[in-house]
């Protein structure tokens, strides 16, 4: 998700696979349909896209992911297993699992840019090479949070986010819904939207995720 957000901020566009993976992740942490439409539209307009073109070509897919179009399926965020096993990224794509789909040298450079120690990078690369992608991500989690044992088995990007917030908030759990892929999900509550706003602000400052501005879409009265 960090990779997708960075690409969106730099290019002001993501292909369909990236929009689905990142958009459903944001939905899972509390972004409402109205906020999602505003967020994506403003970002794409920064890339010189005409607002009418966005409304005609992209807003349908966003509404569809919230169960407002087509079969009215209220889609939930993708699990690690779904990301690893389905729809691998092609050239120009930014979705997927970095530990599964990145070239080892590119993954190494990315981890270096995230200030992971050389020893930690070696451990992560060895795990990824051995196809232990989720364990590699779990090791990455432990290193960026400076914990010896995260105490859970990582299987979902939104789980990563919630567990990160628990640590950053001094061990207090933020309100979150159990997430099961491909099943309906309750609409975000007012409190959940506020929790997400606070979490994003904390994530931006503590993990240098470059989530700048995203918390603006969680309005106080949403």
C-alpha cells in the first residue's frame, strides 16, 4: 500500500489493478464512498485529467467497489493470499506484494530506502527467496516498529495497518471490523472514520508513509 500510495502521489494515476487493491484497502480503514470519489478525483485531476472524463470513466468502478453498481456486491479489501496468488503486476503496475512480485535487487533498494538494517534486509530477502512472503512482510513489520516479535501471523494488509496503529498508540486497539475477503462489510461508522483520520495522521509521521493530505478526506461530520 505504501508503494501504491507513492506511485499515486507521483503519477496522479494508477491502473485498474492498483486502484482496486489500494482503493479497497482505504475503504477498509474507513474511507466512505463520497470520500473515495473525492480523493481519487482530486488526485487524477492533478494529473491533468478532465473532471468530466473522471466522472464518466472512473467513478463507476469506485461506486461498484462499494456495492452501488452492477451486482451490488460490497467488496472487501484483498488478503495477502489473494494479492500473492492473483492478478500479478505487469510493467507500469504498482499493485501486488513487493515480497512476491519485486525483483530481489529492487526489493533490496526499496528496503534500504526504508532504513532497514543490512542484516534485516538479508533476512527479508532470504525469506522472500524461500517463498515465505508473508513471513518476510512480518519481519519487515517487526523491524520498522522495533519489536522482536510482533505476536501475530500476518495475513492481511489491513491487519498490518491495525496492528501498526495498536503499537503506535501505545498498545491500544483502534476500532476495526473483522475482514474476510469477498464478503459484505458493514458501512463505516462515524467513529470509524474519525479513528481512520487519526490513524493516518499517526502513520504519516511515524512511518514516513507519505500519506500527506489523505486524512483531510475524513471529515469530522462524515
